[in-house]
C-alpha cells in the first residue's frame, strides 16, 4: 500500500513556555557535562559544539549531551584529548545514517553523553543539520547563551528570558531558514525526513558498528570500505 506523506501530529501553532527552577537546574547540569568535554577537546585545539536541546534550552529527562566536532579529525587525537582529561571512553561506534551521508565516529563517554565527528567531508545539508537543531560553541556555553533551533516535532524553539516560544515550521520553511541561519534546502530536507518518520515510525541507520578495543576508527572504516561499495562511493 502506498503511503502518502502527511503533516506531523497536530501541535499548537504558537506557544510560550516558562521554565521552572528545576528545569533551569537540569539545563545547567547538562551544560556542565558538555563544558567539561569541550574544554578537554579545546586543550588539543579541537573546536567543538554542543547541539540539540542543551543549545536551545528546552531540555527534558531524556535529553542527551551531544558534542560534535565539525571537521574530520584524527581519532587518536580526539581519544587522547578525552583520556588525558579524565573523560572515559566507554564504547566507540561507526555510524552512517544513509548511504549518502558521511560516516561518523561516535565515542560514548557515559549514558546519554557522546562525542562525534565525521570521518569524511560532510555535504552542506549534513553540516547544517546541527545548526538547524541549534548549536553552541564553548564560549557560548560558558556565557549561558542559548540559540534558536528546531526540535524533532518540527517546532521552532526560540529562547526567551523566562523559557522559550515554540511554533510549527511546516509551510514556514523559508522563515525558519532565516531564523536558524541555514539554507532552505536543509529545512526542506529535515521536514521531509521527520514527516516520513512520523508516517512510518522511527527508521534505522545504514551502518552501525561497534569497534573492538584494539581497533581504530580509521582501520574500521577501511575494512568497511573494502567490503561495502556504497561506503567506497561516499568516500570519494
């Protein structure tokens, strides 16, 4: 049976949210974790950003701490930066969302806390994905800055002094692109992906592989490329 794309479940078109003291405390705690990791990376001249709800401010009990390095890096350098600062490396994963997306390295340092970076150059839409959802650098974290971004409900979250406002971005893609500072193409891409997920449920990833203790990301990627033509094509 052919599926027809529909709008996501109905949400209020516009809403103001005021944070409780508990919410502010939770946001501060999550940001402290991100700051620790990003400071460790900064010590090795690895510029990183935190993205998602901790960048926007609309955290909840399920919020993760996602630290991202936007440029391909030596995995040895990243892991050394973390280990020398006492940040544990609990597991390491190679993840490729789709055959067209860049392969990324994911280092899980705690439950819901990870560091990731691409192992090949990302296309513009891939890079802007992070800004679409909201991203902050280390200086912004330290000063308490929050930024606008779009959540998984396709709601534009815009920080206020008391909390945030939220509004549906469907059919407002051009305005949204200007508000968050990305291309309209990126907004349309994310709307399409999230509408599809809303229609058929959560989709899996193309490749997800945990590394052995003595295996490097670069070696694991080479093995995958030797075995998988799609990976080889994306590396070109």
